[in-house]
């Protein structure tokens, strides 16, 4: 079951260029991780301080290992001072893999 991960970040104005470099480095480290399938970073068309990272992982375990790795956490520490607010991470499944709706 593939897992898609979205991470929303809002950067302090004026620091976009620094963050783009750090996000590029972070993504280059993620592509060699077990379970990584694909990833991209996009910017809001009307608000250039808002970034969305989208990645696809072969399993939830693959993502969790990367999410908790010291390498990633170190990079997140470098990025955090440039953020206007906490990042928002969401995990997405194909509809067929989703758990049943609660009643």
C-alpha cells in the first residue's frame, strides 16, 4: 500500500531562497531512503512563502523510518527557524486502502 505524504510549510518572507536550498537538500537525502518512490516541492501560485512537499512511499513503515531518522531531524532543525508557523504533515492513502469510516 503506497502512502503519500504532504508537508505544508509557510516561510518567513525574504527567506524563501534559503529554504528552497534546504528543501532541495532534504529531498536529495530522502530519495535514497528505503521505500521512497517519488517526491516534489511546489510553491503556492499566489503566495510564494507557502511550500508543499509531496512524496510517495511504498509503505507507512518506510516513511516513519525516514521521518524519525536523525538525518532528517537534523535538516528539520535547520529549516525550522525560517518558518512562520509549525509545519503541517498529512498522510494519504488510496481510497481502496483507507480504513472504514467510523459510525
